[in-house]
């Protein structure tokens, strides 16, 4: 895959994840509403922020971008399910922007994991290359 596509797949989710940290860590009204609705305020908000901080940083470090993509994929799966469940697609009049960013992040991270499958498959316990 081209290096430009590789950078795009890594930069988009990293920027989304790192940009949302301000709202999580400053207890912005929308973040507090989301995690209160889910019944996990404040620890869910802070915990997911910490995971997203690590994921965003790892996405920018090429040798471990697959690990950041895996962390972000898991976190965004939870966010997407939350939007499809109790939160709804639109949160506090955002016209689905948060949901769209979660989908975009998920897709980019899935692309990274597909692109780097040789790197992370070797870490699986049943992988022939881990023996």
C-alpha cells in the first residue's frame, strides 16, 4: 500500500482521538452527558480518554500503529454500539457528528489492521510464526 494511504489511515483516527481528549478531560457538558447516560460517569469518561490517548499516540508510531489501531477499534466499537443503543445517533443536537467520527475512526483502524496483519498475527497464541 502506498505510504500516503498509510499516513492517511493513521493520521485521521489519531487526530480524531487526540482532539476529543480535551472534551473528555475537561468534563465538557456533552462528554458528561454521554457518560452519564451510559451510567459510567466520570470513570468511563476518564478511562476511555486514557485509552484513546495511548491509541492516538501509538497510531503515530509506525512500528506499533497496529496496536493503537486495535485499541481504537475496540473503543470505537463500544462508542458505535452506544450510539446505536441508549445514546442514539444524534447527541445533544450534533447531527450525528460524533457517531460519524466513530465510524470513520473504526474504518481507518480496520484498514490499518488489515494492512499490518503480518505484524499483529504473529502475536496471537495460535499463530504458526509465534512458535
